[in-house]
């Protein structure tokens, strides 16, 4: 949605604006085509070391079950210190 339009119902770009002016102009999103051969085949480094991933459900890597995450964190930390 156009931020200017949301705040004041006016937009300097008018019909040339790249963003929607109201719900009637919204379009469904296109889902990205993923390389199915590699999609979610490796563990997410961020998630396994910190328990947090900025991409969340959009991440292309595996986020292990939080109940077993301690194992992955422990493994990642030990690899880090054994370098």
C-alpha cells in the first residue's frame, strides 16, 4: 500500500504510483518459484546458532524443531570453538 495515500488519501505520483491506493487495487502476490532440488536441504546457520532467523518462515533453509534445537546449537558452538 502507498504510505502517502494511507496517511492522507493523497499521493504525489497519482496513477503512476507503484503502490496500491486502497484495497481494491491490491493484487494477489506471486509465489516465487523455488529450486525444489535444494529447497530446505541444509540447516539454517542463523537459526541453529542463535535460535532466531530474520527470514522466519520465508527462509530457504531448514529450521529444526525448537524442542531439539539445543542439539544443533551445541553442535554449532562446538564446531566454532574447535576451528
